[in-house]
C-alpha cells in the first residue's frame, strides 16, 4: 500500500476519501488480475492422470465383480426370506415388496455389466 501512496493523485483534486477509494480499486484490480493469470497456469490437461486412474480401476474389476455378485446373492436370499415371511403372515403389501425386491436384484445384477462396459472387457 506504500507504493500506492506515492502515486501523484493530487492533480485530480480529489478528497482523501476519494483517493482512498481509488487506491482500493487499484488494489482490487491488481488482485483480480493476479487471480486471472494464475487460473490459466493451473488449467492443465488431466488426460494422463485419468488414464492412470482407469488402469488402476481395471486391476480391481474382477474382484469387484465377484464381490458384487456375492452381495447380490446374499441380498436376494434375505429379501426372498423376508417376502416369504410376509406372505405367510398374510401382510397386505406383499406385492409391493416383491416388485421392490425384483427391481433391486435386477439392478445389482446389472452393475457388473455396466462396469464391464465402462472399463473395458
């Protein structure tokens, strides 16, 4: 701020309040300019890092697929038992439970297929 005080602003016949406002505006413009220039320096290509991340994910794909199928089996079995119990107890919302259970099983069985299509076979 010291170098801004050395500027010759007296020839514009401003009050001290106006001078301070001009100095603040100059500082603000300088800060904005620095941010805009640094943003261009930070905007670099991320293609290399995305390729590395994709190859790392491909390493775990087979294990993840097996884990998802195992979880699908357990969830399907537990859901089937829950529905059977509701059916035997005569609950009114068994149809809604069956539709939800079938939808969940279809979804969890399609997840490995989507992973294969995203990260290659």
